[in-house]
């Protein structure tokens, strides 16, 4: 399977929040920026890593 085909396969499995982060990354790469700083600062990424999406409380609740 070629890289574009693999990428399309992965994309089909992502939810809208994940797609938003991926879109930010793709646009940054397309513009020639190799840094991910703009991705880390993006609204979608901040939502993704927010305390509302923190799974550690659930995972370590028994400890």
C-alpha cells in the first residue's frame, strides 16, 4: 500500500477533533514549516490535551 493510500485509510478512522489537529499539521507542512509549535498551540490540540479529555484520572482511579 502506498503512503497516500495508508494516510487515507487512517484518516477515515479519525474523529473530527483528531482531523482538526491533522489538518493543522498538514497545512503547516504544506507551507514549508517543519516546526510543530503552531500545532501545539492550536485550539484543536489544546482541546485534545485539556483536562476534560484527561484519561489518567480514569486509568489510575484505583491506585
